[in-house]
C-alpha cells in the first residue's frame, strides 16, 4: 500500500507534472525537505510554491525506478518508508541522464485515507558535493544558508510537526539526551523541568530496567554496523506506568564533534495490547481462561527448545459425562472452571496450564522433576478438587492424573504419550488418584501411587 502511494506520488510529480494530483497526496501540514539547507517547506502553500518553481526550471523526468524499498509500521495508522530512487531525465541537450537519490517518507491514515505527512530527499555522500538535478530541489538560485534564528525556528517547527517523540542522545554512558520534543514529554507525562530532575537527562533512566541491557546493545551494535538502529522496548512514565515504544535512530556527529543519535520514538502500546488480545483469543480456552491445546503445545515446545526439563501432568475428570448429564451443562461448565481454578492455585507463574479438550486438562512444570514434589502437587490437586466439588455429590466426581518427566531426547508428542499411559493406568486401577513414572515407558507392573488411599476429603499426607 505505501509503496503504491509512493509510486503514484512520484509519477504525478516527476513524470506528469500534475500539481493538483501531487498536492492531493499530502496532508495540509506536510513537511517536505529537499537536499539543500534552505529547501524546506512546512505547509501546503509553501510546497505548492516551490513545486511550481521546480516545474518551470527543470524538465519532467522520463521514468524512475524504486530501488531497495523498505517500510516499517508504527501502530495501525502510521508507516515510515525508505528507498533509493533512480531518476531518468533529459539534460539541456535532450540526452537522457540518470540521477540517484534517497527518500524517507512518513505516511499517516487520516479520516480513512492515507496521506504523506513528511517527505525527505537526500543525496548519497559521494554525490553531495556535485548535486546535479534533484526532483525536489526548489530552485538552484534560492535562498542560501539559513541564519541561526531561522535555523532554530525551523528546528522547532520540525520537532513539533513530525509524528512521534523526537530525541537525540550522546553515545556516552547512560545515553544522555541533548534534545527531546514535546511529544516525547507528553508520552512520559512530564514537563521539561520535571523530566530533567527525574531522569538526569539520560535515556537509561526512562527505559524499563529489564530492557536496558538489550536496548543499549542494540543501539551501539546497530550504529557500529549500519549507522542506524531499530529497537522496541518499554519506557517508564512519570506515574510509573509503562509504554511500549518503537525507537528508530541514526548516528550523527554534533557540531562539537561528539558522536550522537537522533531518533523517532512512537507509542505502540495500543498495537501491543491488540496483538496480545488476539494472541490470547487464539491460545486461551474461553470457558476456563487457561491455555487451550494450541497454547499448551506452543508453551511446552518453547521450554523444551530452551533446554528445560520438566514434568507433564494430564488430568481427566472422572465420570464427567455422567455428572454432566445428571446435573446439566451449566453445572458441568462450573466443574470445568473449578478444576482450572484449583490448577491455577497449585502452580507457579510460568508453568503451563491448559484445557486440552473436553474434560481433560494439562500441566507442564518446567524445571520440576523431583518425585516427591510432583507427588505432593498431585495430591493437592486431587484433594482440593474433590473438596470444591463436594457440594454436588462427594462420590460422583474426582480427578485422575498421569505424570511423565521429560528427558533430553524426548519431544512433546512422546511426553504426552507417556503421561497419557500413566493416566490410563490410573483409570484402570480405580480413578481418583495419580500415577507417576520416570522417563521409561510404563511397564506392565508399573506401580499406581495410592498415596491418597482414595484421599479422604481435606486430608493430605
């Protein structure tokens, strides 16, 4: 979509010289920057005037090619695009010549229509001394360098109009700021004076501590290898809440010779929350709130891939069909939710709990392989579930559990099979208890743990 918009804009501007169509691609407050220090237009009237001047002085191009196009989405309403443009145009004698330029463009959705909010053309470094023809060069004899007051005013306008938080940091310990715009201060909830006092004017002070090492490494490595970086992380606001931001920056050298960055930060928290909600909808069981089968498999595979060993429990509610038929589906649903709640109360943060289908549940405990710990946890679940369901009929519902421990060679499927084999042993031997097995397949004489001796309600050993 963004590439198509760029193609149409360049066709109207470079080839057809259609001013009305060209202007229709821009927002009223668009910022267009050419290649010279004075070639800046900060609204449609200025852009129109400069474009007319270009149309009068420079012949239309014959054709153009978009090269090495890249784009990045910020939220659902803003894109940034980067590309090289190879332009073929006639010289003074009518011979075709080619010119190479680079563009950076920001596109925003306004009133359900995508518009260009900023457009910047620049020359490669080896061409800057001999600029030649540039499609956004607004008159070769235009005003020279801006005076200091005009430069500061232009910077203020640019910082206020560009989307997102604009920051600049010196490449020194803690990444001290040398510039920050009002949008960034609004993101963080500070006045400028509060910001200086609270942060010491260092990026490190606003980055979530658990993200800082990764952020610092990404910035320095990106600048060293490519001269730019792109990183997503959390910043801490004045009230202690956190925002997710996409931070895209480039390396520069300041007037006093210090290495630094200039970057745009965009608040992507809404997009992150939307992604999380959509992920939850695909990975969670809507009735119980625990993971569904897909979420469970994904979580277990991730742990195993990271080298974690652990234990898998498969839980099955005994006689659930009879119970469901006797008391009705509403009560049956309540029993399912009750088991999910019992499981949540017996596991740690980071453990995987899931409704695997019907009345079957699953627990994966990464890093937990001790036999006695697993026996104790299984007893708790059996007893707590029986107590919670006592109001229906003490003898009509219980839970059976099969337990298997992972090994270095096993995968999810083999682990599930071994746990299911243990569950089958329990079902065959009386229900309402659990069967523990090591990493070997269950043998014919595998012991069924009767540690509960049918577990009298409320009694733990």
